[in-house]
C-alpha cells in the first residue's frame, strides 16, 4: 500500500501540472490553430483544488527534505 501511494500522488501531481500548463498555453494554441476554447478548461473551483493539492504535495516534500528525511 505504501508503495502504491508513493507512486500515485506524484502521478496525480504530474497530471494536475499538465492541466495547468495546457490551460495556460491554451490561448496560444487557440491562436495558432484558430480555435476558440482552451484544450482543457479549468474553472475557479477546479483551479483552487489543484493548487491546494499541489501545495500540500510539494510542501510535504520540501519539509521532509529540510528535515533530512528521505
């Protein structure tokens, strides 16, 4: 179980970061390919959920690195 959790949380963080990057680049991609909507539209609530998850995930990792834990 511990091994599965240690693999799933970074994978979810990677997917969330991909959503954010695609949303930020959506305007440029839409301009280049003449489309009107971003690839994956993220509303405010979804954005807040992603930010809380990523802050908790990377905050936990940085605290462990400061303590010297692996």
